[in-house]
C-alpha cells in the first residue's frame, strides 16, 4: 500500500512534464493510474469483506515509534474505492473541462497530490502518519481552491479554507497525541482495541479531535468555508468538496468511534452539532441560486447527517452512515460534474437563468434527472435505501429520537426541494437564451456523471451487491463489532416509508413556491452579517492588529531594548533558580593567587573600568589593546599556549583595524539621560554578578569527567601529532573548523560587497560625501598654510 | 587616510624590508610545525597577514598589494577549496568522511616526507585566514581612496 | 584563582552589556569586543585552570605524563577568538559604511533611515 500512495505522488511530480508531452490527452493518460488502483482495491474486496483487514508496516522514525503503516479494512476500502474511482473520472473530466488552461499541468500536479494524500489518510494505521496526510490534504486543497490565483477573491477564499482547516488541524494534532498517550500506542489498530471513554484525558482529547473533524467536515459553525471553496474549478469541487476531502472529518469520527464513541458527551455533541449542521446546510441551500452554491450547502447538510448518525452510534446508525456516505458520493459527484457541464457547455451558473435545456442537452438531462432522483431518495434509487436507513436509525435512536426525527424529516423536505431544482429547473419548461450555444459535452465529461448515476440505480435495485462486499465490512469497522443488519430496497409499508413519502410531497410543493419562499426568508440575508463568517473575519482582523501591536512593542528595532529584555529575563530566571538551590555553596578562595596573576587582575580591572568611562575613542582603542594582551597573558599562565599566541595576533590586527577607521568616526557624545544610564548600569551589574556566581557554582560542582582524556590519549596514536589543540582543530573536529573558515570567508565576501558593490541611490550620496571630504581637506590644507 | 600613509618613516620602511621575508618564513614555519608544537594554520595565517599589513603601513597600499600578487579574496577561495578537498581522499579509500590520511614519501637526502590530509586542511585554514584578514584591511584602505 | 577569574569575567560582562546598551554604535562595537573576551575567558575558566601543563605531548611519548589542561576547551576558544575577530571586522566595516552614508552613529537616528 506504500507503493500505492507513493505511485500517486510520483505521478503528481511528473504530471506537469507529461502535460508538456501529451497535451490535451494528459487527463486520460493520468486517469489510468487511479483506474488501475481502483482495480487493485476492488480485488481486495472479498478478503476484506470476510473480515480480514490488510496490515502493512514500514519503520519511518523507529526512535519515536512512528511507523509508516497502513491498514485496509472495510471503512478504508470504501473510501479508497471512492477516491480512486471518482478520481479516475475527475481526471478525464478535468482534462476537457480545463482544456487549454495555461496552468493545466500544475492543476494535475495538485489534484494528484491531493489524491495521494487522501489515500494515505484513509489507509494510515498510525496516528502520526494519519495526521501528516491530513495536513497534506489541507495544503493541496488550498492550492486547488486558489487555483485561479490571479483572482483576489479566489485567493481570499483559499486562505479562508486554509485558516479554518489548519486551526482545526492544530487542535487535531494535540488531540491525536493525547490519544496516543492514553492508548499507549500510536498504531490505530492498537488504539481501536481499547475503549478510552473512561480515561482521564478523554474529555480534552475528544474536544480537540472533534474540533479537527468539525472544521474539516464543515460542521456548523465552521460550515462557511465550504461554499466559499467553490471558487475552485468545478472538477475540484466535485472531487474534494463533495466526495472526498470534506469527508475526512467524518472518516476520522467513524474511524475512532470504537474507542471514543458511546459516551454521553459523544452522543450529545455529535448528534446536536450534526443535526444543527444538517438544518443550517439545507436551509441555506434552499435559498441559494448559484448551482454550485446549492450543491455545496446540500453537501454541508449531508456532512451534518453523517455526523449525527455517527453520534448515535447504534448498529443501525453505523450501517446507515456508510450507506448514506456511498449514496451521497455517487449522486453528489455526478451532480457537481453536471453543474460543471452546464457552466462549460451552456455558460449557466445560476438556477434563475436556466430553463428548457432538455432538447439541447438530452443526455445530460437524463443523467441529471437520475442523479437528482437519488438525491431526493426516490424509489428505486440507492438514495432511497440510504434515506430509509437514515430514518430508521433516527427513529430507533436514543432519548432524543423525536427531535432528531423531526429535524431529519424537515431536512428531507428541503432536500427534495433541492433535488427538484436540479432535476427540473434547468431542463424543463420554456427555453431561455444561454450565454453559450448549449450542447451535450464530449464523452470524457459525461462518462463520470453517467457511470456514477447508473451505479446509483444499480445499487438501488440490487442493494445486496454493495452491502455484501463492502458496506457490511465498513459498518463493522465503524461499529467495532460485526453487523447483523442488511440492506434492502423494500422494507414494507412502515413509518420511515410514510415519512419519506410525506417529505416528498411537501418538498415538491415547496418547489412550486420556491421564489416566494426565497422572498419570505430574505431576512436571513441581514442575519448572516452577524453569522460565523462575520465572526471569522473579525477574528482575522483582530489577529492582524494584535500581530501589528506586538511587533511594535516587542520588535521595535532598537537593539538595546532586545538586549535589555533578554538580560533582565536571564538575570531573573537564573537568579531565581540559584536562590532555589538547596546547596548553595560558593568556594571563595584567594589563597592560590600568585603575584603576577594578581597584577594582571588589577590591570584588567582598571582597563575595563576606564574603557567604560573614558570619553575618547583613541583612548579606548589603546585600552582595548592592553586588555587583549593581558587576557593573552592569562591564557599563557594557565597552559594555553596556542590560544595565547592567537589572542596576541588577533589583538594586534584588531587594533590596526580600529585605527584604520578611527579618524572617520565621530567623537563620543552623551546620548542617553542619566536615568537611562542608571537603569542600564543596574542591569549590567546584575548580569555580571549572576555570571560570577554562576561560574563559582559550576566550578564548585563539577560532577562529570570531561572528554579531554580522549583527545589526549588518541592524539599521538591516531592523529600523529603532539600538539593536541592543533590535532583537534585539523583532525578530530576538522568539520567544525571547516565551518569556521566558511564563516570567515563569508565575512570577507560581506565586507568586500559592502564597500565595492554599491547599488541604486547610494553612489550619489557617496559622491557628495567624497566632495565634502575633499572640500574639508582643502580647507584644512588652507588652514595649515 | 592617505595622509597617514604619506607619513612614511624611513626606518620603518627599511626595517620592514628586512623583517618581512623573515616574518613570512616564520609564518610558514609556524604552520608546518603546528601539528607537534604551538602553531598551526590559524596562528601562521595571522602572522603572515600581520606581516603584509606591516608592509602596508610602512610603504603604501600598492606595494602591499603587489607583494600578495593575487586578490586576497582569491586566497580565501583557494583556502576553502583546499580545506574542503582534504575531506575527500578518505572517501576514495573507503573510510568515513574526513578521516585523516597519511602518506610517507621517501626523499633521497632528507630522509622522508610526511604528507597528510590534516596538513592540506591546515594549509587551507592558513590561506583562508590570510585572505580574510587582508580582504578586510585592503577593503577599508580602498574605501578611503 | 577561579574566584578571581569569576569576578573578572563578571566585570567584563557587566562592562560589555553596559556598553552594548548605549545608543552609540561605536560603543556597541566596544561592547562586542569586551563580550567576546568575556565569553572566551568564561569557557576557559569553567573548563578548569591548570598552571604549566600545556596539552603538548613530549617527543616520543604516547600521551601526556601527569595531567594537562583541557585541550578541547582551548581548541574551542582558539576558533572563538578568530570568529570573534571576523564578526568584529564585519561590524567595523558596517559601522564605517553606515557612518559614511548616514553621518551619525546614534542608533536612534539610524532607525529611521533605510
């Protein structure tokens, strides 16, 4: 399975080059890979349906317990088939939809990267790997939403999607780490064996993981990013924002249900948020007129439904969830692609302008009607099976069955409205003029929706087909135990059927009064100004102004303020740590000082003090020279001959250097106020004191043997040198020394560049400066004369 | 700055002419004996750089530059290249990167000559240090002209 | 002796930090020189002070006889001195150029100019 994921990333890398080579057929050629992978996954069906998950593992960071391990069970297989199957059609479709787009090669790169990331996500058997792929889907989704990056709105929406999902991702990471800690393993297959609802970390990790899943799957109040993500080209919306990526959050919830599900919090949060999202989504869908917007909002509704079902956590709910998921992926993928066809072949993006295209686009009409009927849950389509199960699950659910059932039925009425919009509005009625001459698209674009819609019909007529091979195993993975239920088209005349029929009738009625309904509910337009999206915008604005404020305060551009803060912190923290030490013994000892050392000490002290107080640069340079030589003497006194020699030489050259620039520099001025000086002196003295104490403390408590003996012993036998310091420099630690001379080379190049490579406006000022210097010289010459 | 260089002292100038070759020889001596006695590439390089700086102060910038013949930045480059290249022979022999290699060449009169990658490395350091110090000093002097 | 060195290094640090807190860039430079000396001496002292036992091995011997100063600390300090010189050289030229262009060494006035 590693090869599966890697092969897609590999293809993603060469996709732009392939595009240069193959031109407009690239999409078809690229589609061969997901098609092959689809067949590979399909060949695993029988093994997995018998309850044998496929496990594979490669060590990645063995030291951290992170493995590149993959697991293929019913749930993963369901997703893997959707990703590769729909992916195949999307690639064919995109090849024609975006034909001639200058950046099509890049588009394929992003789309395939996303496919690889999504596959990796659903196949991962390790929490860390899962998270990495999770973030990769976020990043590739960002690239795809912002694909038309010349458009500022597109960029802004991509940014919004990224911010929301990344914030969720951050929470998710923390949650997953807690989960790994609680379970004692980062392997999903280990985690799933345990029920963690009683763990002390359960609540925090649940909240964090839910945050991640809810943002990714656009649950209220994070639902606003998904309709905005429709800025992406339609193939992307069809793939990422209906069938795959947005379901990653649902996947995660379904995946973790066996360990985290079943508690009161889980039940309450998921069903409440899910039901709320379901209602919000479908209500907004009933009001929108843009075709893609309507589809996006109805996707929000579907995601809410899935979350609600996972919250219920019963056997029926698990089966309903996977069935609904499959049905939704089939019809929603098809409908999105049809929305793209309408845009591409007729220039229609809005329901209000679409009417009577049936004659011009007969094949598209047929496919659209079948897919929309599945959405509406009309017998005998697969959507009907899904809806029946959904109603059954809700009815047999927990203590809130009444509320949830009411919500579901209400949502279903609106779903029927949306389905009717899609099945009737653009195709039937009076023909309106279209911006482009309308016609059926080529087979590449129609194949995807046609196959998906047909599958919806076949699965509806023969529900045992998907059930036996796939959905039962998937539901088992969600539920954690073998599932006894089964799928059937006809359950007899019962309550769910009656509710279903009722919503169908009411929905059609509502369709009749669609425009009045929109007028009636126009009040939400004003409400939405205070909605979650407005909150998001306010939050972002606040974040930016906070960043600006803290940059102004903390990074104010004055070196001394940074230094002051740093040193004050060091003094406080180190001082505090020293005060807390139990054995604070200082070894005050002056008895071992020799006369010459004491003299050097006094010389140095005088030099330091004069260097601080002296007010002439020349004087200070002389003092610094003296200081350097005195320090060199200290090195020599204490057995560091090479260091001493180096110090003397460097000191000589330093003084030389300072003298070279000396006469150019200004006289010392008194720039700071006395209060500032006092404050600085206080900090400086405190720092010095802390350092003195630190040295005394450290030298008094050396507990470990150094590594000096190693170099002393090995120098002659292995380094063939008797000057151990030099052997260390050029042999034992030669790589460090190499790095050091690279730094020196950088200094040389930097200095050279600073003086010799002058750019832009500077030559003028330099010429001016030179002129004034020349004038001064002349004046001084005159003065001397 | 030219004012300073114009104040040429005859004694310093003559003295430098005599001392300079000695200083340069001494720097080489320090470099070569560095493995066994105090010295080495850093110290040798600093001595050589100081010697050439002395020439600069005693005579003038052009003569110091002429003494070096090449631009000091080129010395930096050569030094870096030598030091970096000295890491490679170990790979040819199959040892770890940067493992020291020693070769003993028999010479008819002096006995034998010991050559090694640490020596090449140290020469690289030597040239790098000379190059850097002189680049800084020369650049500052040039900035004045 | 360690006590005396500790006091000395503390003084060096105090002086260096005080000088680096000044507004003048020239003083900052002086602070930098003091600081690099202070840091070198700090490493040197903490590694242990030994009189008269340089890490040089006698001719023909395999290793030092009877104790030696820490050669590793010395190698570290040796490179630190040279690097310190490099940084200083860079700073000196930078100061020189900055002064040439902006005609001030007051970092408050410098901040406004690009």
